[in-house]
C-alpha cells in the first residue's frame, strides 16, 4: 500500500489533519483541497489512487465534483463523506459515481477499513487486468462491450454510461443467462453490502435499458427473472 496517492477534498481542517495522519501511517502520500473547484482541478491534473470527497463544500459541492471527475476519469475510487444521513444523499452519491460512502461522524477504524478494501480491490483489478483475458471484447446482437477500454457501442454508436452502469452491464454480459438478485448485484458492483438500498440497482437497470434497449417494455439485452432479479439474454 506504500506510495498510494490520496486526494482529500474537505473544508474542515480538523478532519483533513486527522485523515492525513492515518493515511500517512498506511504509507500514503496525501494532498488536500479546501473547496470543490480546487479539488476538481487537482483531480483532473494529477493521477490519484483514491479521492476522499466531502459533499458539503464551498464553490462546488461534492456531487458536482464527483460528476466532473467521472466525466474524464472512470476508475479512480471515490469515498464520499457527509454529515447528512438521509437515504436520498446516499443513493445520489452512489449513482453519481462514488464507490463508497461514510456518514459523519465515523470512526477512524471504519475509515481505515474502507480505505483498505478500496486499495485491495484496486490491486486485485490491476492484477486481473494485466492477465490475458479470454475475451476482453463482448459482442451481442449489435451491442459491443470493450472491457479494457470501458467502452460500449450499439450498432457502431457509442453509448455513454456511468462507471456503475458499465460495471453492471459488464457483469451481466460476462455471465449470460445467469440470474442475479438485487442484493447480489449491489454487493458485486458496488463492492460491499449496502443493505437496504437494492432499489439503487433498479434505477441503474432502468437507465441502462433506456440507453441500450429499442423497446424498454420488451427488452432484448437485460431481461427480468421474475421473483429473482435480472439476467443478460443468453440467446443473442
């Protein structure tokens, strides 16, 4: 975990100092920004292994910062911090492209555990990406998913997907015919149990269908397995 670069975008100096101390103890190099505009600029100008992002920020709020980062960077993990605990904020944060979510006040032990999970997942992804994949480009009835490039096209037209939408369709398409319930999809795509927010999966499926299906009421690619969840059409 040594030499990991972390960007903290947070306007509370006490929190920045506390998180910096523990991240440095983990062997990380830490940079910080006290407002959303500066944080967004830094995130776009330098490569980081993790961004820790507060939602309530001056100049540009955390949701907007996350959206702007995700416009050009689909891979850097983002942990969102907020003093709010409403369900809507959590769902919006995840759907904007955040990988994890911590509600203030949180324990340092929990924070470190979440950071370790993020880094471990990134390292596992890097190892798997460096191996020769049996099929890095999937093609089904005009729908092409380039896993390495994180690019999806439909009938030769590029489809703009959010990071989680891409991860979701890739998971389903690499296991055609396999049915996943909402809780399992939430766990696999978001990387941890976010108990009680399975409807986040529903909203992502609905958006995916709106982007790739000719008729969302009669989908061709992403099918519903009644009483269970969703599956990718294995007959394409």
